[in-house]
């Protein structure tokens, strides 16, 4: 009798199938992102049809991460246990920033054409819904994150992972803030889309410190949660951000002859 090959990540078929699909999606994004820069911001393109104001685009794209997480977390048998609740709080803080504050404070030139493609939102929905589901089920579902007893809070993987995650998140918020302040309120009011060379902070070393710290944060998260869901979001971020970092670095060099020649692409002193 023949049977289909079965991948047993956790032994729970529905969860394992979703994880397999999620990793297949990461593989597809890893290839596609080198050929098609995600059409938003400086790489916006009319070729891909309808676009949104980036504030709305970011909000919509990130929303499923919060909604699907809350929906599946609330159904889990372990939803009232301390470690799952701690991860819930960390999640809400993370997506409070990325899904709500970041778009709210973006400096978008008044009256400028929409620059966040529907295509990015649509593909983003798949990524963020999977992200919410995989984590929430693993945190609170029965028989999944069985290591999340209170002992986990003293485990070196948790302690190192959380330290890395928060150190990187602070760097990420700081780098995003430097970018935001590059446009003056007057330029925003007059509708001028200005790009300048960012200075200070980690920009002294790399063109893409927001991406560098984002990747470190998700690496810390994967360690702290010790989960394949964490590996998924780390790899998905690698797939998205490394090609975009390369394109962004090239974009600055082509556009600004005075661009600092010693600034690396992504990793200080390395690349
Ligand atoms: P960008 O640097 O492309 O843009 C962020 C904001 O800064 C936009 O409002 C942009 O304006 C503005 N900006 C950027 N560069 C300049 C400049 N030189 N002069 C003036 N304004 C500028 O970042 P992303 O939008 O790609 O990413 C935002 C955050 O989201 C980052 O922290 C990133 O790590 C995270 N992210 C995470 C992903 C993941 O897979 N985990 C995927 C993508 C992003 P404009 O829109 O007009 O270009």
C-alpha cells in the first residue's frame, strides 16, 4: 500500500501541513524577491495595478498578524498559562508598533500618488496570517509548545533570545525614526517626496539598519520561543529583506554621488 510522504514537525497533522506550506511559501518568496522588488515606497510601480496610501497599505498588510494570532490563541487550552500570556503580551507590543504606530507616524507627502501596491498587501496577508496562526497555536494549543512551563523563563535560550530580540527591536525603532525624520513637516505639507541620505545611529555603518535589526530581532524571537514558527518568520524576513537591502544600497549609490563609500549593505563591517 502506498502512502503520501508525511512531514512530522510536531505530530499534529493540521499544524504540520500548514508549516510545510509556510516553508514552501518562504522558498517561493526567496526566489521571487530577487527578480521583483516589492512594489512599495521607493520601488513603487504602477505595473502591478491598484495601490494604496502606504499608511493604509501597512495597516492592512499587518492586521492579520494581530487578528489571526488573537483568534487562534484564544481557542488554545493553555491560553491562561503564564508563558503563553507573556508571548501574547510581547506579540501585542510588537504589532502595536509595526501594525499601528509605524503606519500612523509615517511621513507621506500630502496628495502624492499611492505607493503601496495591492499586490504587496495580498501576498503580505498570506505571510502575516500564517505567522499569526503558527505562533498562536504553538503557544496556546494543546500538545504543541510543551516546553512553555515557567522553567522556560530561566532557560538560556529564552534569556538570550529575549535579550537579542529587545536590543534589536530598540535599534529597529530608532532606525525607523531616523528615516521618518528625514522629511520635514513643510515638505510633507507641500506634497514633495524628498529622499535624503540618512545619518547617525547604525546608518554610520550600513544602508539598511532597519532591516539588519529586524532580522536580529526575529532571530532572537526564534531562539526565545524555540519554535519552527519562529524559524518561519525569521526565514520569511530573510527572504524579503536581503534582496531589498541589496536593491536599496544600489539605489542610494546611483542616486547620490556623495553617498558614503564605506557604508556596507546590511551587516556592519561584513557585508
Ligand atoms: P523604508 O526604509 O523603505 O521606508 C520607511 C519609511 O521611511 C517610508 O516612509 C519611506 O518613504 C521613508 N524613507 C525611507 N528612506 C528615506 C530617505 N532616504 N529619505 C526620506 N524618507 C525615507 O523601509 P520599509 O518600508 O521597507 O520597512 C519599514 C520597516 O518594516 C522596517 O523596520 C523593516 O525592517 C520592516 N519590514 C519588515 C519586513 C519583514 O519581512 N519582517 C518586510 C518589510 C519591512 P517612502 O515610502 O516614500 O519611500
